[in-house]
C-alpha cells in the first residue's frame, strides 16, 4: 500500500512547532531539510494581514501551509 500524499495532522503539528521554534524543519517522511516560502497577504481594506509559511520537501514534493501568527493550519 502506498503512503498517503498528505502529511498527517501530527506531522503537520511537528513541522509548525519546528518553524515557530526558529528551526529548519526536516521532512517527516524522507528526513530531508525542507525549504520554506513566506506568503504574505490579506485583503485590501479589511484591516488584517496574514503571515503564512509554506514548507516544501524537495525530495518527496509534499508541502504544508500554515498561519505563522496563530499557528493554525489553513
């Protein structure tokens, strides 16, 4: 049976915890250092700004996106 394409909820929690602790996370599936891309944004005129982080594994191509400030998954 093939592995699931998405990270599990526990794997995503561990990735978020590593980023929020200032560490560079390792992919929980293949143990490769993940790359990250900050994603800014929000809607003009609404009075809020989201700061999100996009973690990408260069080996297995899995990724995870979460809101940095709140630490919540999108």
